[in-house]
């Protein structure tokens, strides 16, 4: 994968956050949470998604994880209520 | 598989459905057929029945909508989320919504409505997502020829954990009338492989065994020879250096040594180096001349180095680029006398890898002495 530009990683992070909200019950209730707290929460949700899809569980947005997130899919959540 | 926590499904087995509106992408009759067929996937393996109604609210209401559409889950435009459905309950419970911003189809160009609807109705009946990549209830979409679709075992176990199995009425056995061996009608094989000099042609629950050029093909049930193998296998190849045949279905494969299926079968195709976005293998063949095994998935192929036990980094490649003249899809393949044979529908292409071209086009059942 070509080295990500800062803009790529910003877009990936935004896309991933939307994905995790839709399918992994990531709570960003609009209130600006501490950057540190929301970062570890997002990392935890990425791990949950990687585990569900049998990807290497890194907690980071690597290329396999981003590729899986871009797959067309069902709108129902993968875990939780 | 998994089911909705605390939701044991519908308390009745006769359910109704209503198609509230249609997509302009398909003829209404195509939508009707796709929906009816998608319900049949589940009624075939449970006591459930699905009756279509037209003028009153049904248990399962089916509609097409875009973006915000009077539930808390707006759609997101083309791709991404294709559809969603609600767990069994009154009101919106059981309903299925399809994103009108997608291109719906009864074929493969666009999203196949039958496949997506069959998945969504799994939710309407109480199934959650499955993490088994071979399962229909796996969250991501991948195209399967609807005529080749069989409900995967994981989904059968899931839905029957909620509703039990379907009682199959006792049908008096009618002695089979002798007829031309069906291998002589046009036939599409699920998989073809050599095995210690013989050629095996798999279709549904059976296979034809061509022991030699002169002999008449024998017809057997797969499970007569290998009880541990599943029916409806999708690919198979022989690797003579290890005296093994590898048999593929969904994201799993089984290793056969003669009549034995090895104890550590099934294994995961991801151990071979496939990315997680691959959910099944359409065909496989080992080329003795190059030491490579070719795996066919959709319109691409991967090459696997058996010595290094790793995928070659130059693949995947498009089939039309790597195998000129063979077409864009391969769903069965084997090698005989140094030549490669690729199957697509009722056709078979003999391919000379050294000359990199098709040398003959044959009928798929040309080896079965019709």
C-alpha cells in the first residue's frame, strides 16, 4: 500500500469511525470526549471488528481492515443489541 | 451462527409477507420471484411457511427506500449498507428494507436481490450475523450464481435451533427408471480433479469416476467414499507429490489421501494466504509442469507455490489476462497429460500452458463416453 498521506489517514479514520458506530455500537455521543479516551475506545472497537472477521487483531486501521470495512454489506450490527 | 439474545423467533410458523413497493431496477415479476425464492431458502429447512398478502399489514413488510426512511437507520447511498431487517416482533419487527440507491438485479451486475433478501430474511426470522465466512448470515455481500446456491450448514443449524427441522413427508420409494446416464445431458460440474490416474467429476451430492479412457464412468454418492466430505463441493485438485486431493467448499478445505480424509480437516483457506474478502474458491488445478496451483475466484485467479506453500505475490490476476481464450470465469479445472482443462458452464477449454493458448473447445462431459 502506498504510504498514507495525512489526508488519507484522516479520511480512513472518519470512515472507520462511521463504520464502527453503525456496526459495533461505538458511542460518540456528540460530546467531545477526551482524545485519549475516545482513541482507546475506537481502538477497542477496531479490535472487536478484526476479531469478528478473523483479521489480525491489531487495534489499528491496517490495509486488510480498511479493505474489509469497504466491503458492501448488511446494515445490521455485528455485535451487541 | 448466532441468534438475537432474548429473542427466540416467531411464536407461530405460518408467517405472512407483503411487498410494499418495488425498485425500478428490476421488473416487478423478477422482484416477486427473488423474494419468493429467498423465503423458500428458509422454508425448505424448517416448518415455517410464508404466505404473500396484498391489502393488509403482514408480519414481514418488504420495501425499497433511500437515505432517511422512517426508522432510525438511514441508508448511505450506493454501496456500503445494502439493506437491513428487524428481529421478529410486532410492528416493525421482521420488516426488511432495501437501499434504493443500490442497483438491484436478478443477475450479477449490481447486487443480486435474491441473495441479499435471503440474508435479510434470516434476520427477520431471528438470526444475527455469523462469523463463518461460508455462511449466508456473514455480514458482507458476495455473489453466488443463484442456481448454484445451497443454504450453508451453519445457517441450517442456526435457523433450526430456533424452529426445528422441516418434517419431510414419507414418499414411497419409486424404483428409478433406467434412463440415459444423466452424465450425457448437458451438465455443469461443481468441481473436477484427477485422483491417482482417474478423473472425478463432482456435481451436487454425487460424482462420476472415470477410471480409464476405455471404461464406462461410474456414478457414486460422494458420502459413499468420503463420509466426512460435504455435498455440493466447489473446487478440488490433486497434488501428486503428496498423494493428496484438496476439496474446497466455502472458506474451508478438506485433504484426502486415497479413501481417507485427514484428521485435521477441514482447514481454513486463509491458511493458504487468501485475503479475508475471499469467501469461496470456484475452481483449483495444480500444474505439474510449473509446480504452481491455480485458484479461481470470480473473474480472478491466484497462483500458489506448493514448494514454498505461499501465494505468488504477482497474483491475483484477471483470468482473461492470464489465460487468453478461456473466458472470464472458471468453475472447475484439472490437468491431464500435461494439458489444462477449464470448465465454464457446459463448455470445456483445453489449454496448452506452454503455448499459452486454447487448443480445443469441448463439451463439459466429453470425458464421460456419451
